[in-house]
C-alpha cells in the first residue's frame, strides 16, 4: 500500500549485501514517488541496485536521488549498466520526472542516467543538480544520451538553485 517511499544509503546497503538481483522478489505496485538519499551512484554496485529497486516499481512516476559529496569524476570503466541489467521489461512506463542532486558525472552515474533515458517512454523531465565546474564538463555527455521519450527535457541546475 506504499505510494511514497524515502530510503537512505545505510538502509540500502543492508538490502544488497551480496549478489544484486535484476528485480526484487516483491513488487511495489502502488509506489509512485521514490526518493533515495545519500546514494553513492559513483559505485557500479550501488547504481545496479538502484536500477533493481526502480525496476521493482512499475508505476513509479517521480524519482529523486540525492547523491553523496566527494565524487571522483575520473572514475571510468568500459562496462555498461544497461547491458548488465538486460533484458528490461516495461518497468518504466510511468516514470515522468527524475531529479538527481549532487551528480558528479562518474561513469556509473552516466550509465544509470542512460538506463533511465533508454527505458522511460513517457519521461518528461530530468533535473540534474551539480557543481558548476563539474556540470559544464559533463553537460555534453549527458545531452548526447539517447532518449526513449522525444519529450524528455534535461535541465542542469547549480547547487544554489532549487
């Protein structure tokens, strides 16, 4: 019966100790708003678990992710979270808005964003809040990502904006 869920990083760490499943055993069918706080998406395993959790919310409309400060923007890897999480079913058919705060542009974050853009058919808006100097470095990469929804608008905000 949960429609709005806010969970933080310490709780999430306890959930995925070990192998990360493609989906959770239970589905949050009524969940419409999910907020993940202090989530270090700079780590591949954390980003994969976030995808697992989102895939278990078929009617999710809004997603808010608050990252962690202190990202290393030089983290790079040829691996793809999209390939790691295939095949996707129609799990993001309702997602309309994504807000990512403290976005650093690490490859797991970019791959996570790539997954959302590729699988969200009705996505209208992605709001990315980042440090100005980091935002300018990754803006080009983010704007090049393919989108399933032609209506998706990508907005970058600096840390002082709401």
